[in-house]
């Protein structure tokens, strides 16, 4: 298995990984303007990009996912719940769905809360073992923080969803499982993010202050923290959902 993390605009983190032996790869959370980097990395690794995935419809940056998918002839993928508000066709992922990339398997975990369509990607490398190796958490779980719940204007409801997603979908995963988030410190998509670009489930259970709260305290803390909205958010979202 090969794996690359790309720090990019707006403190975003993009991902490129797959099975070198079978020549298959996926690109995750591509930022507009970085498409050439993914194409070059695929050529260097001698792999084919089979899927381009956004963990959710982004509000802080323009997505390059559809453009990269067009250029490499791969499907562009979002969670199926995004069909209610995007205005283009895409390849819909559903809860528990698995992508087979040779020795690498990617399993979809639907984790609404930051947005309704948020999902995480649980990754296993069969050559390493049967247990999952890492999870790409998008804007659901960060190092030292969690995603903001107010972008949809239903912060109380969304904060509750986020608590449920984290506690029922992520925290039961193995403690030594690595997590790779969608952002690091400096992002407008959460408060208190660490500058570290990765962590583990166990470390976050021990040190992430949001994970020590009960549901009521979690909702109160998240909805009481005023974070400036991403610059040009309405324009960015409109572009990311437009046909």
C-alpha cells in the first residue's frame, strides 16, 4: 500500500492512496488547483485513479474532485444523502459500502453532524493484516477537536448528530487505529484543532476534550463556541453543488 497526505489551502488535508501491486488508487478531498499533483503522483506510482471522493460537500474551499474525476475518467463520489441538494449526477456511497482496490479495502462510514452528508473512510491493507489500518475522518473528528455543526443553520440538531456519529461510529474502533482528518490548525471548520496532521483513536479518547463530554455538554459547548464562517462560504457551497 502507498499513502500520501497533501497539506493544501485553508489548512485542508487531502489524501492519495491505494494498492501499488494492482495499480489502483483513490483521491480524497481534492482542493481545486491541486488536480495536477494527483495526476503526477498517479503517474509516478504507475497506478490508475479509480474513484475521486469528497468526504462531504465542502464550505471552506472549492473542490477539485469533479475536475480531477473528469480528467482521469473516474467516478466522482459523495455520500448518497447529498443527492437531496447537489444538482449533478455522481457516484453515491452508502453506509457500509466497500471499495476493492486490490489489497486495499475502503469502507464507508456515514457520520452526519458537520454536514448531513459527512462520511469517514475506514481503510484496510490485506498485506498488513485483517484489521483496519486507519480512518480518514473528514470534518467529523479532528486532532484535538470535532467539526463545527452550525453550517447548515441547525446547530443544536447537528451537534447532537455529530455526538452520535463520533460515539457510535468512530470511538468503538480499535484504540491504535490511526486517524487522518480533513483539516489541521487554522481551519474555519472547527475550533481548537491541533497542528498535528494525524492521531489515533486512543490518543483522542485520552486528550480530545470534546470526547470526554456527555451528550448535553457536547451540544452546549459546540453551539456556544462562535467561529467565523468560512470566507465566501455561500459562493463556495453554491459552486460545489452546482451542475
